[in-house]
């Protein structure tokens, strides 16, 4: 595939029919260090999701893309916003193809249609801490029996007729570049660039005016080391951390990494 539409947005784009992992290729196997370098694969044999989970899909059914970010003038301490930035860009993309559906960002970077996952993001810091590779997978054409878990979905299953991967990728890259350039111009300041407010507005893990969107009453955070914390997600701080009000505690805590489970009203 040539991806002519996407190349207008990201001229430094490479397509491979098959690879182990687009993230691994950009992190360890590619000497090109240009900012906004894009690698797209038709099929991944060793794709991974969060917490090391496998990410596999039938060839041609999904979008597999990784982007190398080497932001000039942005301190490494601000890189924690890049996964959220990519998740927001994909949320905007899915909304473009499912305008009547409840599409949201689940902190830190899953994209949901209702409560079903349609896309996930995996970020990896370069060894010299000079940049970040962001890998994104979007379920496009899969039928229900082709999805790995019952809580996943695809654009096709949600009623979208979108099937041109070049057009979908171009939509994603357009949103990604717009958000990224504003963030870099603000030297990684997510507040000044407007990124933080956009993430908060899109995030279904957060409460709103004391209640929870989509009937969510609380979140369960599974943190590294299999520690769990139940509480109310009340905000996102200036570094992108989730602010959690524990169920049995007075002091809020900031969560930098973890899997989120939305707890529903009965």
C-alpha cells in the first residue's frame, strides 16, 4: 500500500506488509530519528497492548501505526502527555466515523464506544530519553468472532462503512499533528496548549458535577504490582496523572500509571 493521502500529512511514512511490532521497529531497529516519523504495518506478529498483553488481528482488518516523536524544546518531564495526546487524536478520529455514537477516551489512552474498546495506545520511551514512540491499534473491519475479547468492538460492528485504511490513517494523523504542534509550540505545557482541557472533556473516566458519565459511579485502578484502589476519578493534573479520591480515604492521590475499570451503577 502506498498511503498517498496520509503521506501528505506525514511525508516520512513507511509501510510494511508484516512486522513483529511497529513500536519495536521504531524504538530499536531504525536509525532514522526524524520527528513525526510514521510506520504502518498490514499485520503484526508480536503486537502488544498495555501490561504486555498480545495485540493481534486478522491481516487487513485493523490499523497498526506507530509514530516517533522527537519534540524540540520540550522537556522530557512533559513526555507523559504524549500517550494522552495520541489517545485524544484517536478519539477524535473515531468520532469522525461514528458521529452518533458515544465515543470517549478512557484514561490513560483507550478509546471506547460506549464501554467497548475500539482502540488502544502503547507508548515507549527511547533509551536516551530523547523522544517517545506511540503505537496505536484501531479495530476497523473485524466481525465479532474476530475480536480477542467480548468487550472489544470495531468501526464495522458499530455501523461505520469506513474501510479505506489510508483515509482513516490520514484522519488520525491530521488530528495528531494538530494537537502535537500546538503542544510543542507551548513547549509541552498541556494547560497553555489547551490539551489538558480537551483530554478532560473527552475522558469518560472522570466525574462531572459530582456524578459520573455513562452511569459510572467509581473507578477501580489496578496499579503496578497488582495493587488496587477503588474511588472516584475527580480530575487530571498538569502532568497527565489521574486524580483519585479513594473510597475510604480523605486525601486524593495522583495515579501516573495503571489499568482503569469503570464501575457501573446497579
